[in-house]
């Protein structure tokens, strides 16, 4: 009922662990696969080892979550040794990559491709890094990075992850598709801040961070809706999906697959199975046999 | 402030709070030469072996074991070993710090228990000791100045050992435990341990040899405390939510226990290298 085709990849269901949550080790990837995710995205890796920001790097409450982890990671070279290969785990793996300069995106993509992930995700949209001018905010820079990664990924499909912190997400998505992206991941976190009035300081050590969780969902649904209007390639709709009804909403906006990250904070690693079960219940009740029947239906 | 539990008012599963709450330090107790306990008038509802995340605005946020807990107040005990704990050490009564939690699972509560603690690791076990009926405590440290709670536990059944013999027996806690378990008349049914990982590994092995159940409180680099940042993985276990307490059955399936840990970057290194950084 929930089997999904994303580019050339067959998924047992459309839920995908979003990058940045848990996907640091092979054993955690396996555990999340076994708990029900259709695919797992690794935490982003770049050309060097990074420690990330000082803590607090994340906190959350009822309907909103904040983070500014600062892209910590062991670096692609160390990951090559630890992972060995990514095509023999319990679930298809998406390798998330980034670099500081355009050439580094290519260099990291090439190494990631050698691990044989099912897909490579290009993180151009993390709002915490000081890139000078952010890649995500400029269609020309987005296209440059997309081309560079595409040229270094062989036959592995690539998805470009977009940020909501832009004036017009449509022109960015269009630029990525034109430059060779096989899919779009929409969206990364929205930029925000929380100040503790007793401490008189922002809580995140980085001060500014990314908003995720249920509060992000309406922004994500709007972005997926706009991207679906603009491109023909599939969309991994990500942002605030916690329940089956959220996933159905994403599909109606135009998503092919559904990213879930912060949902783990609210419902544990079992969130993937719970979301899938809830989707099926809704589909049966509404006599929907296949998600294709409702994909993008909100546009009609 | 919260503990990740569903609120009584819940209308859906997303009712939880993990935001640091600024609390006033009500008293500071010097526990040893470089160790202090910070007390707060706040009921935190902590189970034995749980920890809180402690935020020093502008410095860092770190996990700290809850070392005193009753209906009126709680405390944690810090040992000055780095930038964060040195900044903590400067704080006085009336100062404010951010607290969230408690987090983690908890020790089982079994009778005929033996506690094996090393150094400031005893602080992670004190919420357990308070709940147990007359446990035998084997407590060790490098030297006298590294021992804590000697007054607090003066009426407890406690054997103290120091590496240099400056207090109690000269030698290691693990030697005391091994001797004790060799005596067939011992009534010990379970061993709870917290301290340097090399010590805990040894305790686990001794317990296995004598077919006695063991529970350890493990430490890994943590950022969130609620199981999503993925930094504290030990094999397929998430230390902050699946642990920090692990039993013999779990430990025997964790080859990284006693051998490897992950740096803040996520890079896997030997325990020795890990402790030289964190």
C-alpha cells in the first residue's frame, strides 16, 4: 500500500529519516531501518572533521524544536573507513554531503559515491554555517554546486536540500532541477532564536538556530507546494511531520517521500512505523489504494 | 524543565518540555578538595541513576548525575577538571544556572546489593544508595583528596581503597570485589558500578566469572540527553535514553564497552583517547 518509488529506488514505505538526527553510525542506521523507516539519511559529512558548536545545541518543547549543532562530523575520509559500504544495510541509505567551497562538494560527493549509497543528498541549506553568501539563497550558486555534485556522483541519483530562508524557493528549485538534480528535499530548518529572560541570553550557544518540529510544518507544506508547481523531479517533503496525517498532507502538497527527523523526539524511533500505520488507516478509510491517487491533489 | 513524559493534560503525544530552566543555587557543599555539590530547592522527581543537563550561559551545557534528591530539593556534584567544571566551581549561593531533565533510565532496586564506585562516580550512585537497604559499598580513588561523601556515608557499610594507600586499604576496588566474591559465603546478588570505564569493565568481568548480575552507569559525550543527536551511541544503544544504566546481558552485546567511544565530532576513538579530550 505504501511502497514508493523515489527516482530509481524502491522504498518499502515513503518515510525517510531526515539528515542530522541519529544517522551517525552504521549500527544506528540499521536500528532505524529495522524500526520501520523506508530509508535513512546520514548526518551530513564534509571534507574534514568538525566538532560543531558549543552546547546547548538543541532543546525543544510541545510543538517546536530548536537546534544549532554546527554540522559536527567525523569527515568523509574517516567515514569511508568506518562505513566501508552503504549498500548492505537493513535499509536504503542516503549520504548527505556538503563542503565549504564548490570543489569540495565534488570531492566529498565522489568519496561518498564510492560507498554506494542509494542516493546522495546535497546540503546547501544549513542555516548555521558561515559560507559568506549562502549557496541556498542564490540560484546560480545552487546550480554550480548541483552540477559539481552531479559530475562526481556517477549513476547515483542526487537530491538537493533546500532552505525555507529565501525570498523565492521556486527559483532555487528550478535552478537545481536544470543543473541535473534528480530530486529535491524540501525543507531544512527555518531560522529562529529563543532568549531566556532570566539568563538574558539566547539559549543556543550559537544564538541563532533552526526551528523544526510541528511549528515548521506549515512552512514546509507551503514550500513543497511551491516546489511541486515548479519542478518535475520528485520531492522529499520534510519539516514537522510527526503523525500520519502530516505525511498525507505532505503528499497532497506534492511530496513523493516524507522526511522525518524531529518526529523521533516526540514519538521515539518507532515514529516511522506509527506514521505508516496511521497513513494506512486514513487511506483505507478514504478508499485510497496508492499514494499516487492523492499526490499533489491539493493543487487541483 | 521536564522529563520527556507525556503531560497529564496531553491531547496529543507532543506535550513535553526540554528547555533549560534557570534555578537559583540555594547552597553549595564542599565535598572534597575539588568537588562541590550544588543544591536547588526544586522537586525534580528523579529515579536512581538519572542525570540532568546543566547549562552555564555563555560557557556550555553538560550532563551531571543527580546526587541528592528528595521531595524538597536536589543537587549534583561536580569535580573541577576542565573549563566547564572550573566555571561551575566559581558559582556561589544565589547564582543561577539552567537545568533540564531528569534524563536516562534508572538502576534496578535489588536487595543484597554491592556498590563499586570510583572517584566522583560515587555521585551517580548516591540516588541509588539512598534507596537501597544496607548495601555494601566498595569505594576507591587515586588518593584521599579524590574521595567524596566520607561524612555523608560514615554510617554505611563501606570499604574504602586508595591507589596510594593514603586512606583505607591500598589497592583497587576491583581487587576488593574479587576477594569478596571468592568467599563462597558472600550473599551478594547484584553489583552496581560507576567510575572509570576500565574499572567498570573489570567489575563486569568479575561478576560474569561469578555469575552475578551487574549494572553499570556509562558515560559518553552527550548533547541532547533525549536520544536524537546520535553522539552517545555505544554500538546500537543510545546511551542517554537506552542507558546510561546497562545490565550484564546488554553489556555482553556491546563490544565498544571498555574499548571505544565517540568524540563530539562523532569519530570513533579508543576510550583512552576519548578521555584525553572529553
